């Protein structure tokens, strides 16, 4: 069968995820070359590369929702994982290296230490995806930090003001996220449509502010950065799982608890 005949609507959204990931890499590479001629143009290009990864994250969340509403195709799971490996594994790792690994690609030498952490992150991300595909799906959560969440955590940090983004902290954050992805820490699934819509709207506002004023966008990026921190630390500090609020399973559980207390 022709591969294009096997594609379904969720698969097209997964392809959008992949296109954004590849485009992010291309834009970041172009921005790195522009560093020699225009620092401002290079910085704007790097921010655009980060914004493209946010679009990829929205597409990644949307394809799962669409797949549950509409019948997915035979390519669905494999295509989704391959797209995630590029957009949320390879792309952020390469962006970190291109932006912080060397000052000028034409005259500067790369910093090997900066390369080690992003490579480790990409490897852990691929291992995380491989483990996920090899295990029976869970309705309640994920074993290990989802690679999409790891990427968005890095993106929202790098979108902050340049005064806050420090290479030492970024590398430490990259290492922590890498370990969390291959760990056995249980992270909740976000299934509540209202919560998903709220998160998507926050990302959407961030992208719109990029088009309007980058400085405003950097200030607003504090909000998605805090939201991602809450998710990252939710298994350790018992932060209420907002993703379950309003879901059918959560309401049924609350009803059962209420009946038991009566």
C-alpha cells in the first residue's frame, strides 16, 4: 500500500510536529551563521527556532487528542515517536549547542563540554521513547518525564530574558531533565481538555507576543516557565494533579469516595 494512503488526520498533525522540529533546526543553523554579521538578527532567529518547538509541542498534544476522537492509522504510534525524537530530542540539543557551544562558527572553536550535555539529553530522550513504545500503555501516567515536557522546559527557560539565561544553569537543567526522562518517576497524563486548552493558550500568547514584541514575550515567558516547573516537580512535592480535575474518572472517583463517607 502507498504510504500516503495510510496517513490519517492524527498522522498529518504528527507530520506538522516533525516539520516544526526540522524547521527549528534549520532556523537555528541560519541564525548561528548570521552571528558573524548581525547579532540582533541571529538572536531573533534563535528565538524563532524556540517558538517553532512550542508549535511542535502543541501539535504533539493535538495529535493524541485527535487520535482519541478519530480512528488513527497504522503509522500513528511509530510516526509520533519518530517526530518526537527529532522535535523534542535532537532539535533542542542542537539549539543549545549552536547557541552556547561557540560564539562564532566561522572563527570560534566549539566547547566540548557544552556538547556533552545536549548529546546526553538527546540519547536519554530517544531511550525514553523506546521504553514507552515497548511498554503497555498506562491510562493514568507516564514512567519517566515525557520528552515533550523536557523540551518545553528547556524552551521556556531559554525564552526568558538574557539576564536570566545562564549556561551553567542551562546545562544543569539539561542534565536533570535527561535523568528524569529515563527514571521511573511517575508523571501524570494531562487528559483534561480545559487544562490542555489553557496550556495551549499560554503557548499561543507567547507566540503572538513574539510577532508583536520580543521583549514582551520574554516577560510573559515567565508564566509558561513556572507552569512547566510545577509539572516537573509535581511527583516530588505532591502538587495536585490538575490534569485529572473535571475528567470522567476523577468525578467517578469523587462520587465513590463521597458514598463511602456517607
